[in-house]
C-alpha cells in the first residue's frame, strides 16, 4: 500500500514534477541525467501504486508534465498572428500534452499485468512510444531516447535506433527504482559501457568529403512577414544576392518554401535563379501546382532554369498542411474548404526518393517534418550518399522547437551512417557528418550563407539494414521475463 502522504493530489503533483524534470533531457537543455532521475521517480511511484486507476493517473500526470515542457514550443505557430489565433495557444499545449500523456498512462496500466511492474512498465512504455510514431500518421517528437543526442551515447543509434535509445534510458532509470543499490550499480555499469562505446566509435576515422562545393543560404525571413506581398521581392532578392556572391558553388540550396512565387505562374523566376547561380545547380523550396493540386516541393533547377528533378513532400503535417479526411468530405458532401484535390491544402507526394546529382552523389531529400520519422528514412528505395533536409523552423519560435528539430536530424545521420545537410529559413542551418557531429553551421536567426562540402558516407549501419526489428525482439523477451502472473495484492 502506498504511503499515506503519497495519496491524492500530492501523488499527482509529484508525478507531474517527475515528468517535467525528465523533459529537461531534451534539447536545448540536454540534461540527460535529469531525464534519468525523473523517470526513476516515475517508476518508483508506479511500483507503490495499489490500483489500476492510481497507475493510470500517475502515468497521465507524469506524461503531461513531460510533454507540457518538452513540447511547449507548440504555442509558437499560434503567436505568429496572435490577435487572431493567440487565444488557442494554451489550449494547444494542454491538449497535446494531456493527449500524449495517455501513452504513458496506458503503459502504467499495462505494467500491472506483470509480476515485475517496473520492468513491465519499461517494456510497455518503449512499445507504446514506437506506436506513437505510427498511429494517426505518427508524432515521434520528444521521444525519451532523444535525451542522448549530443552525448557519446547517441552513437548506439547506429545499432538500435531511437527506440533502443529509449529502452536504454528508461532501463537505466528503472533499475535503481526496482533493485535499489544493486540496480544502481548495474545502471552505472550500463551507462559507462554506453559512453565507452560512443567514445570509441567517435574516435574512428571518417571518409573524405565528396568532390564539389555547396552553398547553404539562410534568408532569415520572419514568419509573420514571409508571405507579405509587399516583401516578396525583398525576400527573393536576399536569396538571389547571396547565391550570386563570390565564387559560384556547384550546388546552392535554399530552404523550404523559400521562393514566394510559383514557377507555374511566374516562370521568369527560374531564369533569375539560373542567372544568380551563374549556370550552376540550385535546389530550392518552391511550391508547385499541377492539375489544381498544390505541393510543398524541393525543385532542382539547372543553370538554364530548367528543372532537373523535384521531390514533393510526402508526409504532411496534419491540420497544418492538410486536413484529415478533407478529400473524403469533398467527395461525399462537396465541401471544398478542406480538400487537397480542390487546392485548399497541400497534396502528398509519392514517398521517399533518391535523386542522382552526378559528382555530388545521390541525395535523399526530406522536407521539414519528414526528418522526425526514422522508419520512413529507412524506407528509401536505395541507399543515398547523403541526406538533405530543407525546413522553415520560423514556425517553431526561437527557444526550443528549432533545436529539438535539429537534434532529430542529427540522430537520422547516426542511424543511417550518412551525412545530413540541413538548410533552414531562420536556422538551424548546418552540416552534420555521418556520426551526427556538427562540422559547420550558421548563426541562428541571421541572414547568411555557408560555403562547404558534403562529408563522406559510412557503410550501411545495422539500424539502416534491420530497423527496429532487433529492439522489438528484445522488448518481447523483456515482457516474457517480466510477465508471470501479477501478484494478488501489494
């Protein structure tokens, strides 16, 4: 039976606090040790709960505290036009945090089916975190395993991916809560081994950079002004000017939706881009229209302005870039306001693709949100030589969102053993090597360009070959070891 002082509201406040402490492991704070301490507190509380209702409430409170802090940036899009949408901001963060907290609550209830509830919670939690990345198109942002990004431990992602990093974090946190001093000693050994492996892997030699030069252009267009008709020419001139400066690069890259015009309606813009690049290739975020549908696209324009290749964003943001069932509402009821086929929202592209750029190698394009989905990156039709993410993180504010988004890009590089070139409107614009290290970047929130090279690629990693399969087997084994009959009373 739980101690009397842990009953009622005190227990919920403590649970919420433990979850919020755990969130401090996320970027930009990076206090991974706080994540371990916070999750150890959650497991300790769950181990002392007598009822399924109590376990549910503890899990929900802890998850709400965690996501409320980690995803606090979700208010930022509503503040772009604060007079019209600002009132929605607090509701957005409350409902999102509470909704995602249900995954933690479900894991806490499922854990009661296990004899060893602490380890049962670990197995259920990691499994449900994986489900969070899939259900309702998925939202794997803020996974517990992300707390390792930027530490040597993140190198384990090449073997076990983000779910494996989550298992490692929660397992280390749970051991002391379940086995006390013995568990603490075992956690210390596992943590030391993880750091040791990471340091060893980071010490290994890297392949040489690819031939050719690239230029990353960060226009720093403020989101509230980005689509102002009076400023469209100003923002385009920023891009053209920085593209034209100095020695021309073999490839110049502009961020997501960088061009405030569509080539279908303003074909002269393609020629202006070719002139600015002095005949070199430009990869630019330019929306496009085809058959009444609109696409969020990355378009590769040759020096004569002719399109060499393009990629249409395939994984769109629900309610931001499309409305779920919008096309169905159009087909059944004739409602056009939410239908992609009526041009009211974006249409999705056909899926991951690899584009051959000759001496610059084969590139796997990703647009903004797509970089947070490791399974979809793994689903590329062939292995690329490097990955390219263009994004407009001005939507996410300047405090936490852009840096969490960037951290996930670093993790994709480690998982795949491929470098990542990232170009953002306001930042973070950076070059990431195949082990997730930042080798060059631009200051956040500035108008600037960066001339650089594409780092070399490593051989395929175990995670790029097998995905989450080994972790699923490990979770199944952990569940079997913990499962026997639940105790009749506690």
